[in-house]
């Protein structure tokens, strides 16, 4: 018996009935009040459904406990269509992304890196044509594999971003279609479903993540690579 289920509500109803109105039933014996039991069970069935609906509705009022379509509605309320649930994405994973986006730093280079790493799992390459640490300068270490690039003071408040799509796909560490072996030392096989597949990140989501953290009146030139 759990709080709010049919048995719980029947016991609560019985507890408030005058004891002298109905005969007592000995523990383990057949009920002496079958008609009363049926009436109380019918009432309790309805109230158990009401209690379940209220409990579910209460959970949907907070992002920390919301689920199903209500979590999607919260995402739309806060972010419009820029933070939609990915295909087969679980409530827990989607909730984590939404909460991170709500408190995400914005307006800095570090914020841009954080946004892309959080979305794709890969660190982007960022080049600012007016930033000496990116272009190299007299007295600074620069050269092939170290630093350096063509600077351009005619490109203020602009940066060149190379974002990388997430690596892999499918179900990790499991043999794919056409692999005939499986077992110890020969490969891994198992039944899989859509919920186990690595979530895909679209190019549009990458672009939206960058636009969401860039300061006003700035430009990010984007290249997306594998």
C-alpha cells in the first residue's frame, strides 16, 4: 500500500466511519461487510486516480521534476525553438541541457567555447583577426604549430569559428551491421534501441548555440567540420 493508492484511500475512509455502524472483521478472515467494501473501493478508485493526476501535475510545475511533453513546453517557453529535444533524447539529458543553458555564461570567448563543448563534446577553433595572441606579434611565440595567422584590424569585433560535429554515432562500443562476430575478444553484440543511440547535433543547433552567446554587434564567421 502506497500513499494515495486505492488501498490507502479505502483505509482512510474506513478510519473515519463510526466503529459501531459496521461489524469488525477478524484479521485474515473473510470480510463481514462486502457491500461496504465494494462502495468504498469504488470511491477510492476515483480518488486514487485524482491523487495520481494531481501528483503528476505538481511535478510538471518545476523544471527539476517535469517530464514528457511538459518538459518540451518548458524548453519552448525559455528558448523558443533553439533548444528543442533531440531525437530519442531522454528527459534527464534534455533537462540537463536546459538547466545548463539557463545559467550559461555569455558574451565572452570562454562562453563560446563552453557552449560548443557542451553541445558537441569537441573544443572549437577560434581565431580573432585583431587579437595578438591569435595572430602572433613581435616578442610573442608564433610559428607553425604554435600560433600565428593573418591579422586584420579592419575586422573589429569579429571572429572566425571552426566548430566540429560530434564524433561517432550509433551505439558506442557495440559491433555494427555486417560484423559477424561477437563475444569475448571477438567483438561486442547486444540488442539495441533508439534510446541508446548517440544523439545527433544538427548544424543548425551549432549555429544557434553560437548566436546565443555572441555579444551584440559582433560577427562570428562559422565553419562546421567533422
